[in-house]
């Protein structure tokens, strides 16, 4: 006698039968700058370059967009590898408001969350192009005689309610079993995620300009 599988397992089976979809890693250069702001090293990121017409159309269809960035400052070693000095990450969610035909973003970093609204796509584009500045390290913690490298990883994520990185969600099993299985499927296949990676050449603190 055949046993009937739980509905949640049937859903998982149907999802997996669709076949894995590998994450898309794109070689497009990330626009960024490294500068001194006060007594710290900060990084400017141009996230507007990833706001393609396709992603805008998806938002208007109800699929939110998220930009996840990860910054790693390392010190090259003479023999092999590199020593990680500082790192940080952040997440910016973008959504389209159908009723007002406007856009909203929410940013979360170091446990603080802020929301902003934009009346037009042009205003949103401007914010993402010139206002994403992230503090990475204090200058006093760095050796001015050494050289450093910066690694930047930006991931564009669709279906943000289910498809965020693992450390972005406090509870893996929150919500219904179906949502949990669907989230695991998306993570397994990297569906809806496109990654952009950039690494700087070696630089010293004396080569970094200060903010005007």
C-alpha cells in the first residue's frame, strides 16, 4: 500500500523537479570609491547601475528588489593569502507602491532601519547613485605603512521575502512550512540572485583622498 506524502513534501518535490538554476555571476565592474571621512575609511557604492529597466518592470509587477552588499578590507601577506582586517555588510530593499506610483526603500545596517520614499524613478536613481556610503574601518586601527585591498560583492535579489541571505533572517523556520521549503529551494538554486564582484588593487592610506 502506497503512503501519501505530506503536502509540504509534495510541494518541495515539485519545486526540485524544476531543476537547479545556478546563480548568475556577472563581470560588470562595480562603480565605487574609497575615501577618508573624518577619522574613518568609507566606501561609496553606485547601486543605480544595477537598476535595470527589467528590474524596474518586475517591481511594478509586485516583485520587490534588494541590493545586498558585502565589503572586506584585507592586508596582503608576503607568502600567501591575505589577512582580513575589517568587513561589513548591508541590505537595501526597494519596492514600488502601485497606488501612489512611487518607490520606497528600507535600509538596515548595524541593527538600525530607515525608510524613505521617492516620488519618481529619477529620484530613486539619484539616491542609489550618490547616497550609498558605508563606513568600513577606523583609520587609527590601520597601519599607514602597510598596503590593503578591498573586495566588494553586490548581490541583486528578487523575491526578497523568501530569497535573502541566510544571515539576514533571524529565524530559518519562521512562517508556514510551505514558505520555509520555498525559501530553502531558492537558496539551494540561487534563483533570482545575480552577483557582482570587484576587487581593488593594493593601496596605502596615503593614497586615499579625504572627503571634500
